[in-house]
């Protein structure tokens, strides 16, 4: 396979013959693919007046099952975002009536974010187009190649983000 990153790797190999240019290739490809996934996601969500950062929260709450709720801290950990950014996102989603904040019955100090009926309907409607957008990016891979790539990327992620392992 020759892509633009292959050409870059070749240049780096020439400049640093003993260096690990493959790792630079992996990093560069991940960055470029992230941009493609982001653009595809934005395109899929535009019809629903959503942006990716809003979708991350709605999808996370939808995946949790009834009652579709979590604390801001749990949302931050699961999405890999800061607590401050999650608070801002929850404010915006609350203003749109897509989530509501409720006080935990178990701990009155804990505030939970819960999908409203409107938020759940919107998340469910946006789900298929959002999945199709990701499919469009990896569509040239066979199912077993996707599984293999997913496992390898997971292995890399565990190596750099050990705190993210099994805490979701």
C-alpha cells in the first residue's frame, strides 16, 4: 500500500535510518483518520442539528440503558473528556431540552444527567447515520481486518491510557 504517509515514512527513513519510522506512520495515520472520522461524523449529525461533542454525551447516555443517566464524572471518564468540558456540554444539552439534571436519590450531593424523551428520540434517530458514517471510513476493510485493527488500536490505547481500562 502506498499512501501519502508511506512517502513521508520513506523520507524519515532516509533522514533517520536507525529510527522507528513505522511508529511515526501509525501516529500520522491515526491523526489523519481522526480528521476523516470527525468530518464524517459532523456530516451525519448535521441533519439532526447535533455536533460531535453533543453526540458523544447523548450516545453515552443512550448506551447505558434505562434510565439513561450518569454523573458528569462518569460521562467525562467514559468519553475521555475533562469534567469542565462535560459540564459545558451538559449545560448546552440541557438548554435544548435533550437532558435534564436530577439529584441522586442515593446521595443528595450527586447530580445525574438523564436523557429526556426528546433527547432519547434524537439520539436514536441519529444512531444509524452516525454508524454509517464510521462504516464509510472503514468500508474497504473486511470484517476480520476491522476486528484485528480494533484489537491493535485497543492495545495501543491501553498502553498510553491505563486508567481508562475497565473503568467504564
